[in-house]
C-alpha cells in the first residue's frame, strides 16, 4: 500500500510549530512525505533538511498573502501541493501542529487497507485531542472540533475546503469511515510569548495587518475559563523532548469556570448522550 503524506508550511520555526515531530510521526506509514514551504524568515527549510530522510520531498512555494479572506491562502497552497503529489492509495494530510501516535499506526493501516478499494469511501476521519495551555490538559468544550478528515483518496476533484481545515469533493462533504486513529493537536501549547507571536503571524492569513495590531493584546494569557479535561494518556514518542521544555505556568481550576447556562446545558446533554447538538461536521460518516 502506497501512502503519500503532505503538509504546507511557512515560518514554522518562528511560529514554534512542532512540524519536525509531526513529519516524523507520519514517516513510518508513508512512502513519501511532501512539504510545500512558503517564503519564510526563519530556518524552516534548514530544519526540514536536518531530518535527513530520503522520503522527504520539499517544494518551494510563493504564498499569495493577498488571499486573506477566510484563510483562503491556506486552501490555495494545499490544493497546489495536492496537484504535485504522485500516485498513491491514500494521501495523508497533517498540519504543522498535528502529530500521530505510534500506538495508532496498526489500526490506521488496517483501516486504509480495508477501505482503499471501496469506491464509496473517499476519506478517513480522525479523532482529535486539542491540548490547551499545557501538555496536561485537553479541550472538553463545544468549541473544539472532535473529528476531521486527514486521509483522502487520490481523486482529482477532492480539494481543500475554506481554510484547509478539511476537504470537499465537487463542493460536497466527503463520504468517510473512521481511521481508528487520533490526531494530537498542539496548536495551543507553547510559552505564552511564543503563542502570541504565533497568533500574530497566523491571524494575518485571515485579517489585515491593522486588524491584528489593534486586536491582539501585547501580552498573551491562556484563558482558564473553559472546559478542560486532564490528559492521563501518553503523548506520541516523538514529542518527548519538546514536552520536557514545558517550563511556563498554566493554572487551571475547573471550579472557577463560569459558563452561560445554555453552554452548560448543551455540555450536559453531550456528557449524558454523546450527542453534540448543532455540531458542524465537514464530512459524512457512512
């Protein structure tokens, strides 16, 4: 089975993305891994070459930073990279802060084998763990999406949707099965000053510079007024060194969380039934 991984990347070092860990987590199941690197003001490309893996294929790309509305530049770059990818049974897409766990390789490969010849299945959907403020806490409220498509069939009419969080086929949602695997999302775990820098850069893919400068506070503070759950499992092995660098303080007290009555009611329904009323799903489970 031939699996091709792919990722778009720009200023990965400056934004403190765990992109090296993300790529390393995917390599054990990939024949090749393609990275499109946009114009960067840091050592992103040098860090990629430092991985020294013959399966890596690095493409230079010029991001059109005028495509800011709705993060359109991210979908544009993802679709450009999709057009470069060679033949495969599956394309595996990771964002620069998304990491696979080695415990999930076997069930993921089994799902890929099982569904690769089924024409009704167009993708695989992964379960998400969104870490917030610390490697010890994960988001548990409705604002964190629970699943998203990260493996797709190599079909020419599948394209990145909106800001490339997911994919569509000729404008409709993909028909998917479960990947039986997790995505460890580390987009909200880094020192507060690095998180502010990351948000300052990232918001510029959606908004004008003046909006970012006016809206983003001078000092970033992680918000503790949200539903978080303690993480009691294991992190991917590739994250060990990065996790050891957590030296900043993140204080979270669930007793002090104050949420609107409607939010608390919806959370209670989800806890009791597993159903999330009004949940947006960018895919269709079959």
